[in-house]
C-alpha cells in the first residue's frame, strides 16, 4: 500500500513539473508566489 502511495505521489509531482515547465515566466512568478504561501489545507491541518 505504501509503495502505491509513493508511486501516486511521484506521478503527481511529475505532472506538476511538466505543467510548470510550459508556463510563461510571468505565470511561473505567480505559481512560485502561491507555492510560498501556506494553503488553507495546511492551516486546517495545524489546528
């Protein structure tokens, strides 16, 4: 089960990387700015 979870996580990261690589420089700036901010999901998990 853990191997399957790792494979899914790796697949998700590979897809995200492919998408990132086709972004324009301006879109990459926005992506990076969003990535640096804590998400709502992260804040809820820290309760």
